[in-house]
C-alpha cells in the first residue's frame, strides 16, 4: 500500500512491539496494510476517551507481540508447517444464534482441538497435551476474566469466554489486522469498508493456518473453530482450507441484528465518548446481510461441505442437534461426552437464570423489524428461518 496518514503510526507501534518483545518483527508485510488502515480510521473517525486510546494502543502492542512470537517459533522450528490442518470445522453465520452454547458443549469432547481462551495472544509455547488442563496460562486467564467481570468490563448477558473455555479465533485474525475485533474499539467506517470489500483475506487465513499448525504441534486434534464473522470471508476460508467443513448458524435476523448491536455498543461505550447508535445499527445490518449473501453464494456446488444449524431447533433439542452435527462430520458422540454435554446444559441454564435476559430495542439503533427484514431479502425463505415472537 502507498504511505498514508496511518502508516507512520503503524510502523511506530510495530517498532515498539518488537523492542518490547525482543523479537524480529516478522509478518509485517501482510499485517501492515490493515494496521495502517485502522490507525488512520481510528485517529480520524473515532471518538476515543483518553483511557480508550491508551487501552487500544496496549491491545495493538499485545497483538503484535503475539504475532511476532508465532513467527519466531516457526522460524526456529519450520517443521511445524509440515503437518497440515486436516478438515477443520468452521462455525460461522448469524451471531447470537446459540453458537457459544454449542461451542461449550463441543468443548467436552477430547477428540476436538479448540483455540482455548487462555491461548489468546499466548499461543507459544504450544500447549502440551499432557498439560492442557494444568498449563499456568489457564489460571492467569481465569483471573483476568474474573477481574473483568467484577469491574463490569464483561457481562454474562453479553459474550463471555471463561478462562478454561473454547474461544472464538478472533485474535488470530486480529494478528493480521483484518478483524472485527478492531470495530469494537470505535466507529471506524473507512476501516470497516476496507475490511468488507478490499482486504486480502487470503493472507489473513494463511496466518490463521500457520498459527493452528504451531498450536497443534503441542496438542493435536480435530480443529473446531468458531467466529460468526468468518462468514465475511467464506471464499478465502475455502481457498486456504479446501477440505473445511462449514457449520452455518441461522436465526431470525431481527434478533441477531438487535442483539449484535447491543453487544457491540457495550464494548464501544467503554472506550469512546458518545457513539452514534444509528451508524452502529447501519454498520451491523450491512455486515450481517452481506455475510449471509456470501455464504449462500459460496455453498453453491459445495453443498456437501455445509451444514445448517438453526437456533430454534437447538433450543428445542440441543443434544439432538449435536448428534445431527456429529453425523454430518462423520464423528462418534460417545455416551461419556454426551453426559458431560448434558451437565454443561444444566449449568448454562442455571447461569442464564442468575444473570437475566439480554434486553435491547432495535429502535435505539435507528432500525425496525421492517428494515431488517428488507435488508435480508429472501434469506429467511431460502434457509427455513421463521420469525421469533
């Protein structure tokens, strides 16, 4: 990319991260375009508080150091790239559709390999299979999550990944600076448009794959990955992972859009002065509608690689839907794992009753049921999605 207003600041952050880590800044050629775009948009378009700017810069430095650590590990142990990532499972599609609950159920299956919450930006050294429940990073992450919950920076009514639970792989995408993680730091419309329409997502998923190869060298297993926004780059996923199995999540888009807006606002309000909620509503609506259109296009001719997961069916019969998923994957669901999953469901229901419902109003974001229905066109008909009361 040509030098722009954000390039100098991006290069300065890269230099700071390299100095702090003591590592060579490898991988800069693919991450610099996104970092520079974000820096420019953040400085020109967002409304950060002083603390918001400080924590955003700190997050950038943390992510850069994690990226450099992964690249350093590969440079010194190139043999890790000899082992392919075989038939990874990607759970993507509409958010707020029971995917976290599903993911936590799958987390009880020892044959599966997840990107664990405690591995976020701590991917190296790779966790060893023998220590995957005792690795000291687990206790550290648990303490961080508990402190964030106590401080009100996280809320169980929103999306929370506890320290020992499977995590969305959003941090791996953030390490190439092509990630919706950065949209939670401010309203940055130019970065959003670049991400949605111009970014080299193949490069981001090549980094994603390299990170998985590093991590599986310590603890192998059947990679099972979740991030609703993977839908934005479904074609790139299928180019980088041609044998991937895709689980598409479906819900009434009115619920998904409204709940997503409210969840994003929760994090944006922590680091910004005054968020334009109508702009947030339009951004969320455009993103989710585009993602579902891209999924429908990508699956044409590849139907055998796709599996549909409906929120309403999962609520009605969660274990039955898990069995259906396992049949699609060709995997066995053992009685022991199913029993553990049923225990997880009971614990999750207890927590849900304790924390209460997630309340929101579409009108707060300049949206209505009609505008959401119109944006999604015939999505609901194509995918057998029924309106929720």
